[in-house]
C-alpha cells in the first residue's frame, strides 16, 4: 500500500497531535473564524463543493474554518475529492492517486480507491501519479481539518499542474460522469499574492462575484483578464463546473480575509476565501 507521510507538518501546521488539535480549535474560535467549534450534525447534505485556502494555519486557518464549520452542520459525505494546484512542477499535468493512505499527526486518511478508479475511467488525460503529490502541500493541509470533524476520512487527491480551461473541463467531466453518489469536491486555493491590502480586496472581489454567480467561465476569465495571482484558479474553476453539473443552485462566500488582517502588515498580503456551493 502506498503511504504518503506529511511533508508540511511542523511548517504549515503543528506536527504534534495535541498541539495540532489545539491549533485547529483556535482557528475555529479566532475572531477571523466562525467563533465556535464544529459540531457534526446529521444534516441535509446540501453542500456539493467548497473553496478553502491552503496557507499556514496561522494565516489562513481561521478562514478555512468557516468552510469546515458549515460542512460539519451538513452531515457526513461518503467521500471527498480534493483538487489542488501543483506548486512543485513535479509529475503529470493532471495527477491522481488511486490507492493508499496519507498520514497526518491526527492519523491516516484513506484514498477512496473505488471513486478514484471511476474518475480515471472517465478521462484519458488524468494520470495515476503519486510523484505529483509527493511534495505538494495544497491537498495535505485540508486533511487535518477533515480529520478533526470526522472519525474516518476517505478522499481522492487530484493535482493540477495544467490549469487551462480545457484541463478544468476534463477533470470536471470525469468527476461528473463518474456518477458518484455522495461527495464533496474541495478546491484548494489562496487568492491574490503579495499585493497591497486594498488591491487584494479590490481585485479579488471581482473573482468572488463570479464565484457567487456559480459561473466557472466568468471566474476563469476574470482571473486571466485581471491577471489575478490566484494560485488554484484551475481547481476553483473545476469545482464550480462540477457543482453545477451535479445540481448546485447557489454559491456563497463564507469569509474573505487577508494575511494583513492577521498580522497587521498591509503592504504585501495574500488573500484567503472560504465558499460553499449548495444544491
């Protein structure tokens, strides 16, 4: 069995189990977070997709907590498909892992082999390639939040080195055509990078507007035309496409903030967003 050890524990989040649990609690209780701890409910399973940031928990954890708090009230999906950008340039253009498990300080998260197999069957461009995931953090940092809420986590990781609109459509069609029963697709992305505080809010607001309209094409074109430094624009576009294909009717921005809101230095900030697409 392929076992992936954590590569950013001790950097992006605490490496010790107890300290990590406390760190996650602080994210939920932060003034930039939802202000309360998640409480797993039976829920109606209305959420189909999420957008969640992937910086260090100190910076983006409170914003991420908004998405995971909302998810906790919505019940327990059978599986999660986590789509992230490939920052490392290692591996295939579109890369999936079809079996194995990923370790974090909170335990192991199992790859949903059956779901991965179905997705692979629907695309000739998505490749089974663990190397693309070997050093990438964007998917890994989502797992401790999921493990904090759910006793068992099954997921499929998809890494996008190719973030062309055609690649987004390829991945989205593969997921939608796999006819999965109960899943949530999580797009892992930060927003504007290293721009003045006011610029981040101004530019990112245009992208957030397209997200709230559940308009994948408009979002993608906004990022390209305004030259926004949204690192996971491909995963976000893919999530919006999938959500609409499987019945989402609305998308809501749960929280937007920047690193400047965390540390006070507003000269060069990174933007973070949590959003949910619901049926």
